[in-house]
């Protein structure tokens, strides 16, 4: 027996509402092939196939009048579908280009706005804000703190990511130098110390060699700084301090020598 569906059953099967099916019947777009003895609409497999074509054309945003012409007219429906496919492919490519343009614009916008607290936590870990609060309590009244706060206020996530990468690279260089057995006052170690000083000077605040010397002493005097460095490599805090001091001594000697020759 040929399978048939009432209007409610067809609606459940296809997701097209009963009201829409009634409308399609009223305008002659989809007339049920049969009626029950009680005059209920009955749809067969051919009706179901026609409805599937209607749904496809509607998804292509074609008006109902044009759909009727396509389904009942002399044109080959397959050729029309091929044309629609080409049009949709072109539209998809245009949308892909638009999405890419929006992504680029969004990236530019994101890279030029200050980083959020969540982004800073993502980059530096959960303790970042506690460290910043403590640092402000300790140095908040200093010129260096004010200068650093002014410079970093507008740093984007990309800026902070670059800062972190620079920090990590300096620390990795210190670790490699110590493990290689070079002395803290060697040219290699002092070059790393100078690299660290320059990074602070460029990114945060004016960091003279003497100021950097004070930071180096703090890395050893403050157990929390010592623990941070020594977690990377046992004894690294002292090595870093000694490299900074050696670099500062060399800069002072170069300055004195320059004065002596004038």
C-alpha cells in the first residue's frame, strides 16, 4: 500500500508548519494528491518529493511564484539548481572574504586596546594581580612606578605577550649561561644582564645601571624573588645578581674612563 501522510504527519516529518502547508495548497504550489473520506488532505511520496524541492528553493530565498514556475514550467530544474549552486558558491566566497576582513579589523582593534584583567591572568598566571598590588604598595610613590604605570596603561594583550616572551627569553639565557659553567662576570653573562636592563628601560621605566644594580640586590635579599629565580635553576638568583653587578661595575668604569680621557 502506498504510504500517505495527513497534513499533521507531513508537518512532523518535514518541519514545515501545518499553516504553511495549507497556504501552499491554497495557492496551488503543493496540492495533496488525495483526500480521505472525511475530506482530510493526504500526501503521497510524490507530494513529499515536491515539498522537499520547495523547501530547498525557499532556503535559496526564491519567491513562491518563481518556485511554482520552476517546478511546473518547461525549464530543467537540474540546470536551475546548477545555476543556483554557482551563485551560492560565489556568495560563499564573498562571505568568506568579508569574514576574513572582519577578523583582521577585530584583531587590529583588539591589539590596540588595553589588555583586560582576564587576559593578563591568562598570560602571567593567577598571582599576577597580587604581585602588582604588592609592587604598588612597595614602590607606588616612586618616579619609576609612575613612569611604568603611564607606559603600560595602554598595553594591549599583544604588548604584554611580547613582554612575557622577552622576560622568558632573558631568563632562559641566564639559565643556559649558568648551566654552561660561565662566570657571572663573564662577557656572556654581562651581555644577558644588559639585555635585561634594556628591556626594563624600553618597556617600563628609565633603568640606569645603578638602578639595575639595586634590582639585582633585591633579587637576592627578597626571598620571593630568590624563590622565583631558583625555581628555574638552583642558585640562579645569585648568578643573576652577580651578572647585573658586574655589568653595572663595567658601565661605571667605562664612564670614569671616558671622563679621565677628556
